[in-house]
C-alpha cells in the first residue's frame, strides 16, 4: 500500500502532499521535512529506493522517488508494492500531468492544485493503484473538464 | 515536461486565485508569509461568516485556498462545514472540491462524519457513475471505522452488480480493499466473494488489476475461500505473457504488456503454494520460463521505462519462484539472472538483485549458487556509492554466510566497518557478533573478532554484544586463559574504548589468575593497568572496576593492601555517586572483616550462564522490526538490581548491594515460627492487599492435604495461595502447612527472571530425599514448543529440622503464555512420602518493563492499536474496597508504568509498558476506569498481540 505521496521542490517547499493514513498535521509537516532531507543529500544517479524515515514506519517502508528538474516526487510504500512498479507509476503520473497541463511545470502544481489532486485521484485511490493506463486517465480527466464546462463554472 | 525550460510565469497570469499567496518572488521571510497567510485566513473566515450567501464559485475558490494554506503547513480550523455543504450540491465541480477538502483535511473521528456519511450515501444511491466514483474515492481515502460500519455492506453489492460501469467497479474494488484493511471484521464475507474471483476474467484490464489487489489481500487472510483464483490468475498471466504486445493496446507500457497487472497476479500467486493441478502448474512454469527468457532478449527500447517495466515483472516472477522453492531448475536460473544484475550499470537493479538474493540464499536449492557471487558482493560493499545498496550488500553477506566462508565474510565486514556509514554501524556490529559466535570453530578467533569490533566501532557495540562475549568466555574453559591474555594486551593501548575496559575489567576479575604467573602480567601489573583507565571512565564502568578490585583481593592476596588503599581514598569512600560510594564502603569492609574462606565463597567464580539464544540476535530482530518498540525502549525505568542479564557479580550481591526488597519474610531468621505479617486490610500496600484471594488456589496434592487438614491451622488463612496474590508482587509466602513453608523472592528484568525459593522445615525432624522440581506447564496451544524455560539445580536432599534450604530458578520467557509453571515437591518425612504441588507465580506480567510517556504519545499509540483483535475489555464488579492509592500500587506492582495526568478524567488510571519475551516485545497500554457508584470497573488492554491483551486483562481483572 502507498502510505503517502509527497511532492516538493528543491528547496523542500511542499507542492503536493497526500497521506493515505491519518497523521496529525504537525507530523505530516515533519514527515515532509524529514523526507526532504533524506532525498536531498542523494546524488541524482544513485538508486531510487531508500528505507523510510523514522516517522513513517521505519524499515518496513520504502521511499521510492524520482527527481524531475525542480521537483521531487516521493512515494512512501510498504513491502506489498513492487519497487520498479512504483517507479514507473511515478513516471505515469508525471507524464499524465504533462499531457493535462501541456508541458507541466512547478507553477501548475501551485495554481491548479485542485486539478493535480483530481489527476492523482485517478491514479491512486486510498493508497492503492487505481489505473495505470495513461490514456484511460486522461480520458477521465477530459470527461471531468467537459462536465465542468457544461456547468459553466470553471474555477480558473 | 517539468524539465522544460519554459518560463512558468506566463501561465500564472491566467489564474489569479492564489496569486495573493504565492507571488513568484522567492526568498521571502517566514514572518512575511505567516502574516500574509493570517490575513488571507481572516478574509476567508469573514467571507464564510458574512451575511451574504456565497455563490458556488466563491465557495470553491475559498476552499481551494484553504487547501493550499494547509499544504504550506498551517493549521486549518474552519471551513469544514462549508465543505460538507458542498457535498450535497448538484453541481459536479462543487461536489468534487467538497470531497477533495474532506479527504485531505477531515480526520476519521471528526464529528462531521455523520453528515459526510449521509452525503456519501446519497451519492452512492444516485446511479450517477461520476458521483458514485467521487463517493467511493472519499470512503477509500478517509477509510475510517465509522465509514466501514456505514458502507461495508453496500460496496460489495456495487462491485458485483451486473450493471455497474467499469470505472465504478474499479473504484469499488479498491474501496472495499481499503475498508477490509482498516476493519476486516466489518466486511462480511458472502456470495459476493466467488463473483469477485471471476472479475479476474473481466474484459477491462483496469478492473482486473483492481480486483487482483483486492483478492490478494483477502486471500492472505482467507486462503481457502479464494483458492479458485489460482487457476484463473495463471491463465490470465499466461495470456498476457505469451501475447504479442499489441493485443493489449493501451495497457502495453513501453513495449511491455500490462506490467502492473502481471506484477499483481504474480503477487496473488505468492499467497499460495505451487498449484497442485499438473496442467495449471505446467502453464505457470511455462510463464515463468518465458519471463526469464525475455530478460535475455535485447531490449525493445532504450528508454529506462522499458527496462523498469520489464524488470518489475521479472523480479516479481523471481519472488514467486523463491516463494514456491520447489523447482531447482528455475531457482538456479533465477540466481543466475540476479547474478547478472549484480553487475548491471543501473543502481536500482543492483539494489533489487542484492535484496532478492538475500531470500534466495535461504533456499537449499540455491544457497550454493548464491555463494558463488561472494566476490561480487564484497566488491559492492567496497565500491558502491549508495549507502542503501551497501546496506543490502551487508544483508546479503550475512544471509549467505555459513561455516565455509564465515572467516572471510567476518573479515570483510570488519574492514568495511572502519569506513561504514554511521547509520548502519550498529547493525553491522550486531551481525558480525552473531556470525562470529554462530560459526566460531575456534573461540580464540571469536574473542579476537569481538575485541576488534570494540576497537573499530566501540561506540556501536551495545551491551548485548559485550555481555555476550563475557557469557561465552565464562562458559568455555578452553578460551578463558586466551581471553585474559588478549584483553590484557588490548588494554595496553594508550587509548582504548570504554567498552574494552568493561570487558577487560570483567574478564581479568574472573580469570586474571590464569595469566598472573607471567611477571609481565603479574597481579600488580594487571591492577595498575586497569586502574590507569579508572578515572577516565563513566560511573557504571567504575562500579564494575570496583567489583573487579574486590575479586582481585580474593584472587591475589598480595595486592590487597594496594586495593584497600584505593578503596579508602576520598575519591571512592566519599564519591558523590551513591553507587560508587556504597561499593567502596562495602568492598572495603568485606576485605577487612571477611576471612579468606568467606571471601572465596562470596567471590566465587561465576557459574556458567544458562545456554540460551543469543540476546544479540533478539536485538537484531528488534532493530529490523517495527520501530515503535525501539523507541519505547529508551524510556525504560530503572528497576531493581541487574538480575542475570549482565555480568555483575551476582553471587556477591547478597552481601554487597542492598537488596531492593528487604527480606520481608524473615525466613532466614526463624523458619519454624509462623511468619508473614497478619492479614490486615488497611496495612502495607503491597504486602497484603489481596488477603482473601483464594480464588485461584493452587492444586495441592491430596497426600499432603489428607495428612494435614487445613482446618487445623485457622491462624494462617494464606496457606497455599500461589495464585493471583503474587500477580502484583514478587515476594511472600507461597505455601505453608504443618511441615513445610515455602517462601519466594523474585526479580525480573526484561524477558529474564530469577526466583529464590526458600524451603523451611517447620518440624524438628529431618526431611529426606527432598526434591523440589519446577516444571513449566504446557497449555493446549504449546504442545510443540515451550513458552517458558526454567533452569535450576537440585538442592541438598536432606533438610534438617528447623533448617532452611534455598533453590534458585532462572527463568526465561520465550513467548507469551498463560499457564503458570508448577512446583512439585517430594520428600520423606517420618517414614511417609509427602507430595506437594504448588503453582509458581510466574505470570506474563512479570516480564513487563514500564514505559513513561506523555499524554499525547499515549493516545496516539492508543489509536494505533485500534484493531478489534488488539483490544480486550472486561467490565467487572469490585471485589475489594475501591481505594485510589491501593489501585495505583497494584498497577505499579503489575509492572506497567502508572501514567499520571494522561487520562482527561482524573479518576481513571492508565498505564504503559512492554512485555519482553525472547521472541518478541509487545507494547501494552492499559486503562482502568472505576465507577464508584456502581462499584464496577472497566479495564481495557490494548497491545499489538491478541493473546497478550487477553492474558494481561485476565490477570489484572482478578486484582480489584
């Protein structure tokens, strides 16, 4: 199961935080900080897995992450997930963001936070992988956009 | 793509919503951000509170802002109601943001949960697939017990209904999985289960993937019920693996057909043994071979995604092969494949290969094959740049170690230790210590290895490790002389680690005489060497050295004056530390007043330690296990003297250190007299609060009862208790009749204990053939293994009239247990054989270590232990007057810490502690709620282990 999905930039500013297990707010923030410090000191071309920080369950959990330009995407998962599978899932998520925002960048995550959440929801639900097929995900998002348009109340 | 260099600001212009919060100028001060956010929060609050009803758009806008502020790490304490209102909107976008807010911000015990559940119920019933999807998402994301109660019946129906759309089915499957994970008891099994299995045949691969996840989890708990899934999974897998990749259209990812589904199916198959049906089995073997073959084919794409997806499937297939552990051919192929990966240029693959090989090493078919890679792994240890990978290499070396390569592996680990990352040093130390012990053919090598460990990484050598080396040296005569010589040489180094001083001090104190013949290590030289380190050491080490000195007085009378001078010095006799001062005073006195005989008896050589599984191994297991246990450990309370875990001079303790519990019974003085304080209800707290607890009286052998009817001794109502009376205390009279009195003193520490049993002959005639034997009793659940190890030596078979003999029982708790052991005593008195059986009061709670924690920690852990199996509750009537102080004393006597000011209701009592057994440590929380009016109690135990909760609850319930 995926315990948490954290996206933060190179300075550790959170850009998307999703917990699938309840933690009090201050612990959530601590986890983001701890995770940031764990991945920050790692070179770009070493392995993408590391053992979880102390807050999120210790050695039973792994942090699987990818670093894209200014952003780190970190999934915290337990042993029931395939490491390489999750690594690819991050890629699917990012590629989907890229399709939906036409060349996504960090600011999209800030200004379209709701959208980003909706896209993530199509990929991961309650900590479990819902859909891995990018076309399917994009189709769902487009259907949402159509609904939004028909209601005439797009947010931004 | 994110890597793109397009200036991102252009896009911001189109979206002004969050502009006030994140103007793109970086490097603003924290204060400015907080100020700005507080201003914005005040603004939103006033908008929500204002008279003017907000339109849907504004509501959405503000809720979105709140989410962003929350993301930045600020508390959001309002807006929840507005979000709940959005749920019942008919507009999709409003509903959607409402659900988003709730699944990010609402925690499971919010009061709003009822309103939220209502909205979800309406949406599930709406038959609008979009709304149903949102509702299912929300249930899965929050996943609370309340939601499980409300929807665990409904979701399975949606899942298997014929007219449900694929996307809804997919969500329903995962939603059900989430509910099953949080509250398995609330998800009813039923005829839907067989229909879920058939989803493996569904047309839509997304549905199959979700269903496979669900079935995997369900099958782990109910393997029988989902057995049919095996053949379905195999045929599905076979279709994917053998198909041309174009057959699966969209689910082909970088030329790999449906990698995620393949991984999930292979996981599902790992819940079961190899299929019995030869056809299914053949088909599966074929699949696995095909996957292994594909790994050898040239890649269809240079992209890393292609190789990742392909290898994800491959690693999962290898896991399945290892899990089945039945096809030598496949195992060896898997091992060779992993061997290739060990040298792959992708770090991720090297990491995973090392990890998989660890499990492969334990299979008899492939252990030898794994061993052939030893050089590669050692090389990885030396050259990998990534600490995660090096750690895996250490793990693999540990796993592949056996007698043939132990020396090489230990040497490599030791040399790696010199430069190892601080974060993994302790673990490596433990591993080296275990391997050195396990595969030591030559104990000199073992001693050298451990001393090297201390030299290289002394700070990371825990107590367990150096205790262990001492235990082994004491138990093995052949290595004692060598050990004494080696530590003596090691101590010559000008700067040596304090742990070395401890080991050296202890070993020379015991075996220094073995090297004293050599003038280079004469007694005085030994003493001066140790004493030269004394002043640089911490208090515990100095205390240990003082014990060594008094042992020297016994071993080498010629250094007695020198040592007495040291003990007499102001820095000892008047030391600010009470322990050191006391030792100095007592040892000095002992050395002056005791005759050589007494000294020799008191300071006799340590008897061999009982053989038991290495405490180091337990520590390593603990380290690798859930971390919750580890941090509870730190807050352990000091309790009584060191029993037998550490190499303190235990035989001397009776005379040199004050016993924490003075002889309550006066057994030593006059065993024939009727001792033990009279039962008085208001008296000493721990002594006699349970005076009328006859409920669990021990079964007495009929022989003794017939001869000595209890009625004859009305003055001693406490005869033959041995039951619940001892749950909260460690000392007292266990049994008494006209002939015999049995008294107890016991000490427990972690999973070990020592019990002193005193047998007093109350008559004036000798007992002959006196044989007391403690035997663990096996409950039904323990036909094959013992939960408790008891070790003792036979006592003198003759007990003179009026005399008392003592028996020491060493106790080790292996795992949690319910049945207390029994003490059988047989002896001959005046020509008749007497038989007495008493239950020994060794109960699970004796292995409690108290844990102090704050209110916040307590309730956080309390919530974490919320599975129904983890909690046991008992409501019962008070059997004793409900006195707060007595209750507190009982809880402390029970072994847990009594946590003050933790429970919001001051009338309640809460406690916390850890039950230590050799195999596990179980954190326990307890809460006792008295109801004075009803004269009732409610006792709740929460631990991570059902049997422990159950047993502790039974034990403690008897006490009030």
